[in-house]
């Protein structure tokens, strides 16, 4: 190796950081003559597989191995190419085979397992790196006994900071911002650090996601060639939305088979299942978002609108978590904070536990404050109204107090902080309201912080409670110093109840009312998405679907599927069950009222009931049971829908 080659190796080694657990494991495997002969390192693009292989190769140099390094990208698609790349390995007493970018040559897996690897020395070690976990063949015919899959996770915060330091980034504030932005991706960390070091930029670096050069390079390196020839509309929607299912893809993208598109997405190395849905790895998703905004901002806005409308309708039909997904469509940090976006990756919600009250008193220095006894009573006498937030280590980081007025303890009407809110709600004759009394980040204190994971989680819990209870109104008590909550509430269209404002037990408090209107908090959430896109300055009115015979026909087709039926514009109620039942009742009442006892009417009624309403019905079965031709059956079906539709719509 010449001097330049030696310098490259030296710099590469000096820049390596993290992966201590994986290196310890691999070092043991290389040193021992144990059962593991094949290690399969896998993870999404940019997670550091190739870097880890180079570090392993350096560490193996003193262990007597003869190295054979193969990169799947460099193998020509001709017979015998892999044998030529591994020439000499079979004759080596102690070969170490390093096969990188395995996904490019995965078709050679059976050949590797069937011919090449079995002929190696018993002291051989094979380390494979690829984007996908090992295929089924590595778990069959005895290979499972000698193969160890090693998934690579994102770097920890400490390792991420170490990597930045080793790449020459000395600015501590910039380092913190890059670590928060990169999400543990070594590639994202390295590219951002190099860009900052070369340009001399300093914190704040909030525009990293808007850097077209950086996002373009990340997309190229993170997804590789997986998107060549791909359906870019499907990828774009998956990048815009937090997660996608077949229904979302089918309804948001015209002409796309949702089931087929979802199956294709599942096969990408940078996608992972999320229940019945699929989500892209966060760093990839954010890079794709940035690339879409930079290359086609109008398309980005259109897709966000479509996804927002889809999520709104599903949320209104009884799927409360769609509220959180609407928040993912917003870019303004002050608004995302109110949705609780991203907080659950570092913190979790919990209940009151022993020692929490003492921890709060210590963190806030509150034991002698005049407002402390009022808060204590909620912890001791109404703990079900108290939510706590804990970090990954279980440490208490924040808490909140909220209650439905109808569920509040009797003594709440004497609570100095919320007594005036309760009186206000009762004056208008409404006890079906949700009240937020306290939301506190123990580190940030009453001033709040738009970057607070604790407050973001509390906001999300507050919103979900409003979704699940279908309450139209939310009352908030906000400390006058809490700028983050004040700003979000203003964005959400809060009514400031200035007549109630005042200083209570030494705290200056503001009182707010969020009235979400007849379509509830989902309408407010969608309005915030549209405002973020610059489409409207105020709440967007809800567009009602045109009510015609087609709406009734769709309801009949979905009659036995409550989840779909609940999304009908004919539906009323809160839960999926209630909404589906309301449509069924309207349709059945209309059939009863419109179709009489004549022979013709009875045939129309039987066609509808056998084809749509019966639990075990179908068109084919109805044709057989009614003894009519296919043409006659479908003609009568159309006649029946035309007769019944005005009755159904007349009840709207």
C-alpha cells in the first residue's frame, strides 16, 4: 500500500466511533473456534455496515486471517465472477470473507451456501453485510446453527457525539443540533458534520432539512438503487405521511391498488411494519420529504392536502390516533409541539407512582409555594386525573392534571385554579368539556419549552382525550410565562377568556377555550395543517361529500363492513360502531318505508337484502336464490337503489 492508501486507512480508522457491543461480539467470534461461522450484519442504508466491515478487517489483521473482501456492487453479472473474487479462499487455512452490499448479489445466496462456503476451512469466518435480514436459506439445512444475524441500530447519543468529534466538529451547540437531526444515522451525522466543518457554519442549524444538496446526497446514499423504476407517487405519499396502509394509498393516489402498493413498500430495506401499516425509517423519510419539497413543492403541498383530508375523515369516523398523524404533516415546530410529534421516541406516559409527589416538590422547589397544596390534592385524592411522563430510564420528567368536568371530583369546584372555568362552563350549560389544569416539564419549569418532549407528550394525551370523548370544547389554564403553550393555542384558534385571567396563589394565569365546532378536534387539526401549508389564514370549513344516489350505493356495498361504513357521509355518532349502526338503521328504515308489498316491490327488496344486507349474502347467491338472470338481477338492483336513495338522503 502506498502512502496515500495508508493515509486513507489511517483517517478512516481515526473517524470510526461507536458499535462497541457489535465489535466485542465479532471479536469473540473471530478469536474463538465456536459454532458461529457466518455473521450477517444488516440494517438500512447509511446505518454504518460498510464502515463496520472495514473496522472488523483492521482488527482481524493481527489474528492470522487471510482477508478476501468482496463488494456486491463490483461483481459483474457473468458466470464464475464470485469464484474469481474469492480465488484462493478455499486453499486458505484461515480465510476471512467480507461480503458487502449483499443485497446486490442475494441471488447468489444458494450458490454460496451450496458450493462455495462449505468448501472453506473449518477455521473460516464469513461476515456478510446487507440491507435486509438474511433470507430463509440462511435459516435452513443447518445454516441456522452457524449463522448469527446482527441487526445494526441507530447510534446512541454518546456515540453520535463521538463520531462528530472525530470528524473535526468542535462546536458543541452545532453538535447537539446535528445529533438531534440525524436520528442516529452515521451517514447523516458524517455528511452534516463535513458540511459544517467545511463551510464554517455554526448553530443554529435548523435549516438542515432544507439543504437541497445535503438531502439529495442523503437520498442517493440511503436508498441506493432501490427506487430505480419505482412508483414515485407511492414513495412520496409514504414520505409525507407518518405511516401508510392499503386504504390510505388507494384513496390518496388515484388509480393505485392499495394492497399491491403496500406489499411493494414492505419489501424496501428502509421500510418497516407498524401494525397493519408501513412506515419508512425516520431519517430516510425526512430526507425524501426534503427532496420532494426542493424538487416539486406544488406536488408536496398537494399530497399533504390529500393525506390531511384522508386522515381527517378517518379521525372523524372514530380513529382518534389520526389526530397525531395529522400533526406529522406540519412543519412549524411551535405547532408540531402541540401535536406531540416525535416525543414518544424518548419519553413515555405513565401513572402516579410512589415518590412522584416528592420528586415534583424537589424539582420545582415548590413545598413552600402558596399554590402547592392545591396541586398536592390532585396527586393524593384524584390520581386518575394526573398523567406523568418518564424518560427511557424511568425518571420522572413532567406531569399534567386534566379532567372531564363530568368526571371531576366534587371538590374540584372549590379548586382556586379551575373554579372559574367550571363556573364558565356551567353558565352555558355544558359539563361535557375537558379541562387542562397543569402541564409542567420539571426541567423547563413554568416557562415551558417548544422542544420539550414531556410537554409534547402531555399535549398529545390531552388531544387524544378530546378525540376519544368527542368533546367539542377544551378549557386550558396556562401560566403567563409558558410561551410555547400560548403560541400553540393562538395557532389553534383559541378564545382568550380574559375576564377570567388573574393571579391565583402567586401565579399569573391565562384562561383559554378551544371550541372545535361541530366536527370536533379533527377539524381544528386539519385546519392547522392547511394553515401550515399557507392555504388559509383561519380554520378550513369542512367540505361535505355530495349526497346523491352514489353515496347510498357505497353505503350498501359496505353494509357488512363497519369500519368502511363508519366513514360514510351518512354516518352519525362518535365510535365506529355507533356510526356504522346509524347508517344501517337509515338504510333499513328507507327500504321498509319505500318498498311496499306488491310483487315488484318485494323483488326489489329481496334483491337489496340478498345482495347487500344479509350477513352471508352475495350477488351470485342472490341470482341463484331469486331465480333471475344476471341481467335482470343487476337491472332490478339499480332500480332498487334508485327507489330507496331519496328516502335515505331525505333523512339527512
